[in-house]
C-alpha cells in the first residue's frame, strides 16, 4: 500500500517503489495511463536485474507523467516556460530541483513535443496510445 493507508484503489502502487515515487500523488488511473502512454513500451525496472537498470529510467517515467498531464489539460496547457515548469513540478509534489525541471523541458524539446520561442511554449504532443 502506498501512503500507509487503507486498501483502496487511490492508495495502491502501479509497479515498484521507484516507479511509484516517480509518479507521485497521481491516481492509479493516471499512473496506469502514464505507463501505457510510455513510447517504446514500458518495463518495470524491478523486473530487470539490478545491474541492468539504467539511470535514465526515472526520467523516462517522469516524461510519461508529464505527457499524460499535458494531454489531460487539453487547450489549458501552460503557454509560458515558467508556468510549464511550475505545472511539471506540481505533478511531482513540488519536489523537483531547477536542474530536474530544465532536464524535463529539454527532453520535451528534444522529442519535439514542445517548441520554446523566447519564453513562449507551443505543443506538438504525440497521440495517446500511438
């Protein structure tokens, strides 16, 4: 059980502790959606040998969480970089460092999911489930 509470859907983990921490306070449905929307397939890091676990894995899970949240927001997505970073941090209970936020925004840009011009942000998100 997550959060040490009752055995209810909102208090269950999706996978292992590492994935659950990365997905933060999201509902089970949102956690599953993030896992299902993960491009290139998702495999639980605990299903692999410890030596094969990549340090990139938490970032991949974080990116999936961010994409799920941005899809959910629809036309209400943040239009400024500062607001985008704040929105991303809110998905992780405001526990990300500035460097971690910069890395997530850089990933979004590298995959061309967001276009940043000066301080403005526009989106070209992948279709969920595609």
